[in-house]
C-alpha cells in the first residue's frame, strides 16, 4: 500500500465552496474503491473575475500564480522546479 500526497487546484466556477468541493472529492464512487481520497488540508484564495487572460488559465503563468496565491513550501517548490500542472 502506498500513500500519495496530492495538491489539487480546483477552479470553482459554480461557487460551490470548499465544503462541497471536498465532499465531491471524498464521496465520489471510484471503481472497486481503488482509491479512497481524504482531504487533509484546504485553503481558499479569491482569484477575482475569470477571463481568458487570467493567469490560472495560461500554462506559462498558472504555477507562478498558484504559488502567489498559496505561498507555502509546496507552491514555491512547484515554481522553483518549473513543474507545469
């Protein structure tokens, strides 16, 4: 058995809120219960109005914008390593 640490970026177009997004992730019916996600930490940031030129809508700027919105070791590491989601 392995444990995976995942950081997800979820753009909440429907304004569901963190509790409902968490519920959707944790209670989805996965085939044969092959994975059983548990959300261990949640953070929320206001990203303003969505548009085609929003930095999260561009693969060359999304990692840097993510790091700016969530300035912790994980987000900073994403940008430092040049990882593109």
